[in-house]
C-alpha cells in the first residue's frame, strides 16, 4: 500500500479483484501515527489497498468533492460514528465483499468535524465504534483492521480468539 500525496492518481477500476482505497483528511502530523499508518499501508500494498492522504488545507466541501470524484466509478463508504458497526468477522465479510466487487471501494475518514448530515445521507457509512478518534488514530485502527481481515482471509495465524 503506498501513501499517495496526489489523490487524482487514484486507481478507479478493476478487471479481476477490486481495489480498496482509504482516504484520510490530511497526513498524520505526529511521527508515531505516521509510522504506524505507513507500516500497515506497506503491509496492505500487495493485497489491493491504497492509502490517499489529502491535503490538510481542504475544507469540508473540497474534501468531499475530491473523495466523491475519486469514487465516481466505485463505491464510497464514509467512516462515521453513526455508521454500521461490527466485530472482526463483520469486517472480514466486508473485506471479502469489497475485494470481490468489480469496482473500487473507497473508505473515507472524515475531517476534524466529521461529515455533514447532507453528505452522510448520500453514502453508506461504517463505524469503528462509539468513541471519538482523531483522523490519524482512525486511520491506524482502520488500516490494522483491513490488514487483520486480509490475514484472516488468507488463513494466517495473525488473528487469535
């Protein structure tokens, strides 16, 4: 998984297995978060996932416009506390569905104040839980769960119950 500073290069279609694109509203400002994000991004690279960190200077509407444009040939799913929630195996089922889709799935972590109600009404949403997280922390949690799902999907012992 590569960290792409230019969201206009987002891969938009698939011939066999779809891509999963994770959008964040800005790059991690804290070095520790940045290292974790990059670690999981690298692990997921060969598994069909891409991380796009959009400029910190984008306001809500500009960010939404960028992610909606990037997802125009795929599916956009917003991360929001009001979204659908589940456990690790729920995420695994989503992972499988997204990977087998014939279009890209775009998962977007919201800006500081979250997505507006109007934007949330246009797209599906998933939640990482009821706690409020910084976008950097949400990126780490989401990427780790995607990696965990990819490992479960391939039968590795990474996940233990």
